[in-house]
């Protein structure tokens, strides 16, 4: 598994997205427009670990 994290404001470039097998995003609620890249990566990695544990 390779997790590629885009920039906080722009996300992933078109070229990077086109070379990914899957692309996910984190839904945002309320006034928050984006997450810090490290926070987003941590959340995604935690969810991957949770799903792999079954």
C-alpha cells in the first residue's frame, strides 16, 4: 500500500491522480476547508489499519 498525500490547498496534481489505483478524500463538515496534510495522513492510515484488522 502506498498512500500519497496532496498539498493542503491544492490536493494531488492531475498526473499523480491519473497514476493512482484508487483516490479517496476526507469529507469536511462545518467551516473547516482543509486539514493539515499530516493530520489527514494520520486519519487515512488509522482507517486503513482499522479495516485491515477486520
